[in-house]
């Protein structure tokens, strides 16, 4: 695909910095990886699950081999296309503890990324460095990243997978919260729960918990977290993540003369036999249905293929951006977010390659302007500021991409309101869409890496956030290195 070639041309993208002082303090703070961030937990799709236990966790597929560059141009006058390709790894290791990746082989250098405990990762060489004990020393992990190998072990034969591991069908975890007016005891482990031991804790109200295992035991469904602590599913309400997904515009271009749109009224979007709400009702359109519309002579009304009509107020319209931001090349991927239509578009230079619905800020506005993605996290927890009136605490949010301080593009497994503002300022995407957009942007997270930071050598993807044609300012600043352990 075209965007794959664009990412390849960027070579081994380095991961190094964050423009948020808050993030800098958190990086030095330890393993909690909790981000205080402005995001509402809109529980519009919480539901008790009464069906069968889901299948085993999805099997992750190893990264596809990189495409090879064209040897020479088809046009004699054009110079040859030269792409810097990553070298082949010389080995693989497994982290015994969470690893910090640095820009140089010293812990005093800026952070480039992190690898979680037990994850396998590729090694491209071994180098001299400072302050690393043991016989192995510092390893070159590619992508201008280095890590001390003291807390690692050989991993030959192990597979390095992209993070996060997808345990549920759509998400890396099974998510649940305490039922209103109920309590949910937590036990030390499954054995303690089945033995009738006293619980070690009670789940806190208002917290969205992440569980890595969902298992039927003796006729009841049990949830286990990463520490193997056990909770009965009947004591909580489990989230049912949205299945909505946008349109791949490379695989399915919008036909000429048509306008891509999505129905935005729940549970059904009204349609009419004429271009007026006073016209007779026609067959309604399902919520989030993808539509190909045609313009009509009446402003604000569009025709469906079946001859009926819908109001522009009841749909969200896609329109490909017509102006590429400065400093973005023809082969660069960039992201456009139109707050007026609640539509996100992934662009490859001047061509739209993906479009979908989002949910932007409701109580707090989503910032507008030109930004860069400065920090990507395959998964990370989020919570309200201490003392905030609107408390929330959300564990293990997948596919987070920070573009301004604590504002991010990220997956929202807790609602299905895409196409209208819901958040406290972040840009929410459905789980499928968040994963897809995450895979297209920079900084790139190599297999095994959990976090990644942009660097001066390899900047993060540009994100343009605007409302219709209203002017915005360029807020892309200098890369601010992040330090810590």
C-alpha cells in the first residue's frame, strides 16, 4: 500500500521526546504509567454479558517483511528512489523487567521508548556504553534506541509481537466496572475465590478495570487481572466495545459524484420522500450506517441510492482536505480532524487513505491547531485530576497518541457515540479505528515496544485539528526530550 512505502521511506523512526512536563514527571515515576488527562468516561454502552465465554485470545501475527524499494525510476529524467532500510536483527532477547530505551547507550540520554516485562524484542548489535552491569552490556535496538541488557535473557526462538497483546476480540483486555448500588469483592487468586477465602479488596466505584483473562469455572465466569487477582463477572458490568469502523479509501475509493457519510442519529436516522422534514417518512437508516450520498438542489439535503433523502443535520459528511500543512511532504502521512463533522481523515500527502468518525471534547473543548504526535503508548491508564468534580479512572486505554500535553487520539471502549462530542478534550476513536490509525502514524513502535517518543531525527506525525474553515495556528514546537528511568 502507498502508506507502507511512505512509512518505509522514513527508515527506522526514532522515539525520543514529549512536550509535556507532566509526562516527564510521570516517566520518572515508575511502573504505574498513569496519565492524568482530560478525558470523560461516557458509559453509554455498558452492558451485562449473558452469553458464552469468548474464544481464546487472538493470535498476533508477526510483522510483515518490509517492502523493497524500486531499483530505479521508470522515467529517465527522475533520480533513483533511495530508501534507507533497517538492517536485519542479529538476535532477540526477552525483558525480565520493564526496559527503558535511550537515545544513546547511557541512562543520562533522552528516553526513546519502553518495553514491558516478558516482551521479546529485536537486537541489532552490542555497543560500549555507560553504567550497565553484566556481561552483555548495552544493545542497539535499532530505531536509534539503546537499552541495558542486565534485566534481559536470551530469546532465540521467541516471537516479538506488536503491543498491546489482543486478548479480547476488539481490545487487549476485558473491561468492567462495579454495578450501580452493588459491591464487587476481589480475591487474591482463582484458588482463593473457589475456596471461599476472604476477599483482599473491594473494587472501587467509578473505576474502569482491565482484566487479562475471562474464564468459565464451575459454571460461573471469572475475570483475572494481570496480577491474577480474581473477580466474579456477575458482580460487575462488562463493557461491550463498539464495532464501528471507518472506510479504507485506498481499498474502497468514494465513487465519482458521491459523498461519503455516516448516519449519526441513534437508534435510527430518519429519511424522507422529499427534501423536507414535512415530507412523508421513508425507510430509516441504521445508526452509523455508511452512506454514499448525492447532492440535491436544496441546500442541506442529500439523496440516498433508494431515492429517499436525508438532512445534513442527521449525517456526518466526509470531505477530503484540500490543503497540505507546511513541512508535510507528498509522501508523508498526516491526520486531519474536523470538529464540525466529527470526522478524522488519514492523509498520504494530498490523498485521503482512511476516514472515520470520532468523538471530540464536550465539556472541555478539543484544542485546535497544527500539532505533532510526540508520544505513542500501545496501552496506558488515564484518570481525572485530583479533586476533579467529574471523577474517572480508566485502566489500560489502548492505542494512545498524545499530540499536546495530555490531549490524545485514543481508543474508547466505553461508548459508541462516535460522530458527536463526548470526551473531555481528547479525540476518541472506536477500538478498530484507533488500532488502525495507530499503525499508520509516527513515531513507529517496533515489535515489543510499549511506548515511543518522537525525536529531532524523526518527528511525529502532524495532526491538524480544526472546525470547518475556521483558521488555526501552527502549534508544532521543538522536540522536548524526556529523561528518567
